[in-house]
């Protein structure tokens, strides 16, 4: 067992953590001093863009010269920004890394300003001329990027109009800022005594912890206490959400998009039909979800089930403990269907210095994967040996890191970055293989039930719940587009209809739950949450295909991981073996959900 605490019980400070348990950032920079030297050189490169302004339409050679210089500068900036971010995440109270982040952001802003001419100047080149140029070998490395830029032409306004829109940037995010300040700073939720008699502060961050408590009284108290505070600020939060939706509608209309959802999906070239098809598929499979809630009610011995009963584990008495080395072995073993090379490289990285493993004082919470085209794909963890959740988190982040590594090796810099739409496929794919391996290794019915329950709740949270959120976004934006004001009453009414439909007739929907829509931060980044649902649906289908298939299926999936953004997201997934323009992937995922519910009932009820 690794000791992450000092003798006084406090977390170790960064300098006390064993070097072997931290990441080695040398693939980015050998030291902070080397970073400083490169930052100075990078800052000196940025004025070089002035010489390119006004030249891009003269010849294909002039255009290539500017684009090549832009790639060179951007690639260096990627390394600089990633190093500063990773250093700052090690200890968020350490002043020097925070200063590095600030210095990088200052220079990056100058970079953005000096290159602002690129997009309008390229689009000013006559279409016939640009079409002829991009057919030339000299422009081949940049053809895809230019074609995607040209695709935006109908939605790009005049120079003066674009300038006016840019000037709105300082206040366009006001609604989201109000939401964050109110919910993270001004709203106070008090304290709750947990099942062990300890009083702990209730917040948006700790709410889920209380919902996991075996003591139903604790869960119920936390639920009502949290939503009482939301009720006290409901009108303000409704106004903030309404303002955010109105901004989305305005932004779509001013750029000549017919709807806000169409505008949001345009950049990834996702048809709106994919979004609507997701909602329809989940709606069609809601009876299985309702059956699960009733099974959960019976397993918990309740007369009626409420929202605060939906997160407590159904097999709490199963001891699952793994050291870091055991977790790495478990993950790598589970990923054997991805081939020996994938597993060998991943294991070397995880047992080596890719990963910053354990908590320390001031370290950023949670987990993430962050690497560049020219560096190792680093992983931040706050690994704890108790339970199984951190093993799944490791598998998840490892999926992102290997996706980054394989894309960088296969694609030129400008095509190596993959979209968010496909990012969650690679990570949740790994989770699916891990769950499959754990189910095969389960030694007792209770242990098997713990894994089954986790899988069921994962699909429920990622596909069903996120689709409900996606449907709410569709309804609120359609309401605003139709000229119907989004008052608090209107917002609550729309959300209540969804709650009744998604939770079913035997579920008790407390009136306070109508306010849940006022505490979801993703609603201020419109039409984003559906990607979680499509991502897991694709991952379930692809993991089944690879695990049960042969070399052809594996090669197709590895080709997807190497694809970067060289093709549109839907095309990359289609080549891998899943077509999200058809209803089958979501239906397959929810059919699996139903079979898992059947197995859980048989395992625990006989």
C-alpha cells in the first residue's frame, strides 16, 4: 500500500512524493528553464506573421509558406501550453507554474491576434482559383483543412460584421459566468451528517458522495437540502439559462443557420438526424430502464423509489482493492484484444513515467489525459486502492492517451487532433473491455453483481441520462426559436415531462427534481452532452466487434485510433465498423443494458 499522507495525516507535499510515482515531462521540456527559453523564442516568432498578411491570394506558394509557418508556430505553442498546464496541475498553490500559465496565455493571445487575418484572407480567394490550387501537390498537406474552412463560407459574414461579433465576446459568456459564480460561490448548502456520524459540507461537488451513502436518511436529507437552496435562487438561475439559450439562437441565426442545433452540429458535419435518432432510440427502450428502477427498488427493500435512491451501490459489501501495479496489470490484461503492440506500449508507459499517480497537497482533482504531437501522452490520476472505480478511470484515460499517441504517429500535425465526438469512443471502449474481463474473473455472485451494477449504471448515466439532457436542450432551444419565453414555469414544465417519461410510472419524481435542469453546467455549452451517449453506444458496439472478431475487426479499430481528424468523425467510425447514422448502435447498447438488468436480477434474486 502506498502511503500518500504525512505523519500528521495531511497529504504529502509535492516534494515528498517519490519521483517514480510522478510523470516525467522531459519529452516536453527538460526543465522550467528550457521552457522559458523556448517561450522567448516562440514569442519572437509571432511578429513574423505580419509579412504574410495580404499575400495569401497571390500564389499557391505564398499560401503554403504562411500555412507551414502557422503549423510550426502552433506546434511549438502546443508543447509550451501543455507543459505549463501539467506543471500547474501538480500543485495549484505553487506560484511559479501558475505564472507560467499566465505568461503562456498572454503570448497565445498575441498569436491569435496576429493570425486573425488567415481565415478571411483565404476565403477571399476566388473559389475557382482556390479549387485549382488545392489540387496541386504543394498544397496536399493542407487540402483537408482548407476544404473544411471553405465549407464555412455561407456562415462567414462581412469583415465589419465579423468584427462586431468578435467585440461581443467579452459579454457573450455572461450567463455561464453568472451560473458558475452563483452555484460555486454564492449558494451555500450547509452540512450533512453521514452514516458514520461525521458532519461534512454539502456542495455540488460532494452531493454525489452523500447519494452513495447506505443510510437512506442521509441521502434524502442531502437531496432536499441541496434543492431547497436551488429553489431559493430558481428565478435567477432560470433567467441565466434562458439568456444562454437566447444567445445560442441569436448566434445561429446571425450566421445563417436554420436552428441552434444545426449550428452546433455543423462544425463536426453531424446531421441533425443523428441527434434526433438518438433520442428516438432511447425513448423506444425506456421500458427496460423503468424495469431497472423497479428492480433497484426491490433490491434496496423500498416501498417506493426516489431519485436519491439511484446511486447507492447494490453490492456494497464486495471488497475490491488494487495496488497501482495490480491495476495496471488488470487494465493491460483486459485490453489484450487490442493486440500485443498496443498493450506492450501502454504497459511500458503506465509502469514508467507517463502517469502522475497519487494525490498530493494542492494537486488538481480528478483525472485527465494530456499530451502533444511531440510528447508522451501524459495522464493525471489521484489513484486510490479501495474500490474498483479508479481502475476504470485508469482504463478510460489510457484509452485517450493511446488514441493521442497513435494518431500523432500516423498523421501530420495538422490532422492529428481528433474531435470530441470520437474522443469518448476510445476511452469508453477500454472501459467496456475491462468490464468484460472483470465479469470473467468474478469469483462470487456478489462480486459479479457489483460489476453488473456498475455497467448498468454507466449506461444509464451516459446514454439514458445524457439523452434526456439532450432532449431538454432540443426543447428549450425550439421553444426560444418559436418565440416562447423560457420562464421558470416553462423550464420546469418541459423538464417535468421528461422526468416522468424517462423515470417511468412507478418512480416517485419529487417536485424539487424539476430544478435539476438549473444545476447542469453542460447546458451552457449547447448540444454537447449527446456526444457522451453516441460515444458510449459506439464503444459498446466496437468493443463487442473487436472482442468477438478477428484481425480484420482489430485492424479497422486501430485504423480509427490512427485517424486523427483526417476524415469526418462519422466516416472514421463507419470505417471502424459502426454507423451512427443508423439506429442500430444505440439500440444495440440499450439491448445490452436490458440483458445486464436480466442478469443482475438473476444473480441477486435467483
